[in-house]
C-alpha cells in the first residue's frame, strides 16, 4: 500500500519522526551555553519560564530544572501531544497549544525563550511585531527574552546544499530528502522535505513538507526590539557558545524588557 500525503500545516506528519531526525542535536549544550551567559549577567534562577515553539519538549525538559514552573507552547497540535506524553512526569511543566503571533496572556514570567529558529517561521515584519507584542505581554519589566533565527549575513556567506538523511525508528526506516529554493527578494528560503517510509525494505508511505524560513538581519531585529521596548544585551551562537560573525548561520539574541 502506497499512501501519498501532502501536509497543509508544518510538522503535522513530520512530528512523529521529529525526535528521530534530531536525536544527535545537543540540546543540553545549547541550554548550558545560554545559562552560562545569563549567569554571567546576574540571572541565575527563574520562577516562571515561558517557551514559544517548544516542539516535542526537549528544551523544556532541561530548563525545568532551573525554574519553579515552565509553560511550554507550540502551534502544532501533533507536537503538543508528543510533548505531553514525553513530559507527563514533569509536574512543573504545563503544555499548551498556542500561536506565537496571536496575543494571549499566559502568566507574567522572568524568562521567555523561543529556540531552534522559531522566529524564522515568521515571514514578515508584521508577524515579527505581533510575536514581540505577545512576548512583551507575558514578560515582567527587566525580564529576559531569548530567541534565535536564521541570520541574513550567514545566508549570503553559506551556500545551501541539498541533502539526504536516513534514520531508523522501531520497525521503520525513513529517508528524508531536503532541497531549497532561495527567494532572495523576499529574503525567504523555501525548504522542501520529501520522506520515504520503509518497512522490511518495502516502501509503505511517502509525504512532503514545505517550510518557509525567513532570514533576518540583526539591524531589522534590533529596530523591532527597540520599537517594542526591548534592549539587546547579548548576541551569540547558541550551538558553539561563541560570538557570531558575518559567517554565522544562526544568531541568538538575549534581550531585556525595559
């Protein structure tokens, strides 16, 4: 049986395979790099943390050790269900489905994070501004907002290369093919995923995902943050922990609400 599926919402079907494809991503190192920067700036313990774009909950799980409570949100209902199942034993993690660009008051927090390039899924300045408003509504004065995104200079310096990756999940083998379409005038990269699912070497399913990724300049990010009452206090590469440069693929911002 061959079933052809094209998802209308990012991560709908992909959510089931998400953790398998990112099993080698070192979430712990990234959070340690972040916490080290925050500790150096005097931020050591948090009462409430909110995460926008929690995915399957990998960052939330680690951060739960550094706060009284964490509210983890994601747009994808599929991701939310997986996160709830994975984190059901963590009593201080509350998981909700929510759209980053739609204003909702969760709880006033000391720290809000949005990692793994969630902000590159915002494809316009209007969406970026709405997201910043949402963050501001849920953040205390002098609270910290941490987020990352595809950096414009890095997209210019680094060529996107098509790639193929294979993973095994229980009885299945899955091949992921990734291709790109760079829309330079819009500063957007269309990322096309094609999946082939095999069981006992027989193809049983195929499906596609299209992710529209906006790369942002630091200048634009700063202008929007300034207009929303935030001040950038640090910029770095969360994966390496080092400073960013013109060749950096992604940039992580630490901003304080004034």
